[in-house]
């Protein structure tokens, strides 16, 4: 980053990306491999927006989605990233808006990380607070405590099934090329079977790079490995990111998370974002809630950067620019 002002680091400049992250309290989803994997899945260009005012600074990973008639929309890579901010953030909102206005951005949809509350994000983002809206509910687990205490916090059925899994002592493996290859196959088969959207269909090479990265924790279970879960961590924060499992591997779901918690603790991680479910109250949501982690509603930046362009695009699409729901409205 320069001494002052905003900038852009494309995906091709890994060293500059790493240097920028070293100057801020970066989060798991700010890593180059993470953003590159999401960009590859979406077929979009991406990079890292940077800003500094001399006494502080910020970064934000962004994918660029072309807009009809020219320009781009800004969208977060899959997962929870948003801004990593060093200092108070004074001037951040103005610098962000000025940069993207100059680069012909129409709208921005940026998912902010739940390590900071909605009130905290409003304090940091200041002039952008009017564009903040509620995001999905996730479960944020304080794992900075003994495993015995974490076990007591599990729902009764979770605790019983986890204890049964531990008694059975299935083989587990952490990292390594063999489990990476198995994970790539399991996840790809899972995505195909569930007909997941394009955002979740990572090319095999992108999955390999992500799972083998410095800040990746990949845990597998079974012999041969029939289930594997990928966690991304940085500093004291980790995100539960992807899981792939064959039918016979679904029994390992709790055990993989439990194994990962012990591994993450050794790495100094104190907060694990388990994410949420596909829908509130659905099976995956209920599964994660039973770990005892408090539910937290995330915050999203849904910003109209060029109002005239935004209104015209909505008119062309036959939708109201003030419509609730999908943002930007003209893409629903």
C-alpha cells in the first residue's frame, strides 16, 4: 500500500497481496488462495482493494461482475470477508466510495465477517452505515476454553453422538497430499450430486491450492477417507468453509469439527465461525446450533454507488430500485 490513498492489487500479484495483509488484522477469507478459488468458481476477475490514511488502513477482497452497458458490480468472494481495518477507519467510507465511483462501479454487495457486531461495523464504516443491512445468521463459537467445557456446552444428542464417535476411534488425518486429493474428489462429487450453484463449484486445481495453503486446516476421517472438512484460519479467527462426504462418511460430521477444534486451539485460534444453514431452521442450521455456539446475525454492505445507473438498470429489468430482497435488484 502507498503512504496514503486507495489502491488495487490483482490476483496475479501474490507478494504485494501478502504484504498488504501483513499491515492489517486480516481474516481467513482475505487470503489470496481463498479469493482465487472463489474467482475461479464464479468465472470473475478479482483482487484486493487497499486503503491507508497514514495512521491506519484497510483491505477488502472483491470480485468484479460486469454490468450491461459497462462498468462492474462488486461482490464478496464466497464466505465471510469484507473489510479488515487497522485503526479507527476514519475516512474509509469516503475513500471506498470515491475509488469505486472513479472505477465505474454501480453497486457493491459485501458480506462482512461476524467477528464484529452490526454496531461495530456501523462505527467503523461511518458514512456507509445507511447501506448496511442484516445478513444471514451464523454460529460463532468461543473455543478459547478446555475441550471438556466445550463438550458440556453441546446439545445432549450432539454430546452423546460425539462420545460414541470417539469410542469408535475412526482413523483421522490432518492435511497432506493424500487427504487433499480425497477431499477434492469428495467435494466435487457432493457438489455434483446436490447440483450446487456455480459459486460452490470450485475447479479441482483451485480446491487443491486452497486446501494446501498456509492457513488451511483440512481434516479427514475414515479408512479410506470418506469425509473431509476444510477450515480456513488466520490469527485468532477461523471459518468452517467446506465439507465433502460420501454417504458412509456422514457419520463423521461432528467428529471432524471436534478434531478441528483441537487442532485450531494449537494454532492459537480462539473464535470459530461455524457458518449457518442453507435456510434458517433447516437441518444444517439445526446441526450447527447444537454445538452451543451463540447465533449471530451478520451484516452486509449493500451499497448503490452510482444511483442514476442503478435506477436505469432496474428500470430496464422491470424492477423497483427500492425492492426488498435480492441486491442489486436488477440481478434478481
